[in-house]
C-alpha cells in the first residue's frame, strides 16, 4: 500500500474508533480525520477510492448505530407511527396519548419513567399529546420497518439509505462526467453517520430521493425524463419538507413539467390520508413552527443580533425570497446542485438550526459539486446542538458557529471569484506579448 492509502485507512479507522470510544459531546473531533481522509481519498486511484467510499459508507453508520439514539428522540415517534399504521389506524388521526391507542403501548415505548410524561403515562415518544408531523412517504417507510427489535431495525434502515446514497452519488457523478471520488464527502461525513446510523433520522431517505431527482434532472433531455425528475423531487418533499428548497434550482428544466409532476406526486400520497383524517393531515406542523419561534422571530439567531424583534421574521422571509429569485434566475439546469446549495445554505444561515440533521441535504449537494467549505454549516449545526453538553450557552454558540461558517463561506466565494478572474484573463497574455514583451507561457 502506498503512504496515501495507509493514511486514508488510518483516518477512517480514527473515525470508527471515535464512535466506539468518545462520548457524544466529543463527536466534533471526528471532523478532523474526516477532512484529512476525504482529501486523501480524492487523490487516490478510482478503484481504491471506491472501495474506501463504500467501506466508510457502510461501517460508519453501522458503528454509530451500535448504541440507542443519543442526541434525538425522533426515532421513537417513527417506531410508534409505524405501529399505529400496522394496526390499521391512520397516523394523523390520534396523538400517542389518545385512549384509542392504549392497546398499542408496551414497555419499550412507554416505560415507567421517561422525559415525556402525560396523565396517561410516561413515554419515549416526544410531544405525546400532539399528532405526528411527518409527511406520507415518511409514514409509509415507518410502516414497513418492524419494531420488534426496538431501535435496531430503524437504525439499520436509515444506515442502508445512507450507503445507498453514497453508491448513487458515485454512479451519478461518473455518468455526469464529474469526479466520483467526491462521494466520500457524503459517505464519510460524521453528520451522516450520526444522524442516519445513530439517531436514524428520516431526512436521509428524503436526501436519497432528492439526489436521484438531481441526477435525473441534470440529464433530462426529454419531457418524460423531466417528469420523472419532478416525481422524485415530489416524493422527496413528501418524505421531509426540506427538499422543497431545491425547487428554484431545478424548475428551469421544463418548469411546467417538473412542477406538475412534483405537485402531482405530493397530492397523490396525501390523498388517502386526507380521505381518512381530513385537515388533520397537517399534523403538528403549524404548532411546531410556532413552538420553534419562526413566527415570533426568536428562531433566527443571526438576524436577531441585527434587527429588532418584530422585524426579524419578515426580514427572514425577504432574505429567503431574494435567494430563491436569485437561484431561479441564475441556476444552471445542467448543474442544479450549485443553485440548490445556495438556497439550502441560505436557509441554514437564516434559521441557524440546532438540529444538525437539517444540513444532510447540503452535505449531499457538496458531494455533487458545491464548494466543500460549505460543510462548515454542518459543523455549526452539530456544535450548536452540543452546546449544552459542553457547558456553553446555546444561543451564543449558535451565533458564533453560524457566524463563523458565514465568514468561511464568503471568504471561499471571494477566493474562488479571484481565481476565476485570473483564469479568464490568462489567455489574453500571449496576445499582449505580440506587441511588447510579456511573461513566459
């Protein structure tokens, strides 16, 4: 083995060791061997790189899933929603605490003591007094995953989606004439391993569908292909709402066809639930947006530093609308991931979430070809989530982490712009040499 291969393997081994040895609050250290390892893998021959991408894409989330979820309890809601559906009950009809669902309780999801307690008992399911928030494709996925082995089936399912996305990225990048070794930026990313393998967030399934949609739309030369891409995008949105941020970047490719296909897919999967539960299909979404402070403006940590309270939420809406218009006007239909990454990065900077799994979509876009330094937004989300465990004030950490990420993103854009200007001016130099002495070629 060459020294570069050995070093890359050592970086992967260090990440696996961190998952096995370090406590949750020190998972931030995994980003160091990840950065070094990804740099090395992108400089190996493709056959070796493929082996390492697949090895890391499988081993990291599986290793992270050896323990129950340690930084999120969303997975327990997934398990419950699946159980409710297998009992023949629409998941949007009743909250977990409803007496109609008492017969579905067991000692795993309803232990004697827990962080979530209601008059009818204690549970691992978050917000047990409100209905589910997850869209229909996610609910269908929950229904097919058995819960007899407690946390493992859901963790293995989401780990499989993470590995499948790595494989898709390698294939798509190669077919698009790009460097497939960039798939390592997804396959080895600590955020993907933790949020797919350990916390088993359904976001990874939405990202897989969004990645497939981008590949199809980047190559769509016919109306049928554009419709397929729109269909996949609609299914991604009906898994987790965040892939809707890709819309402004992809609608330049046969706008009407893509929009109708995406909207049709969303409508088709919602229709059975509308028939069964009526307006309740919205679940806890309106309440969640209020609870998270989107309406009051407290959710927008960076903007709250610059603007008075009443102006924060309108300013956030205007900023995101401006970003959407800019992306819709400038996005390259052959490379939609670039404009999509701008839109997702803008949303992350405006909302400054303390939920790092929201950045999984951006990680996939970076693997496709967005600037690698934008992964600092994923680091910022992880840092913000772990602030309390590190003995820090979460709001302060949000502002510092996302502010630092913004500085890195802007600095990277300026450096790339300067390099592009120099490259554009380079062909003119030999012409100038015809009339007077110039630099050597």
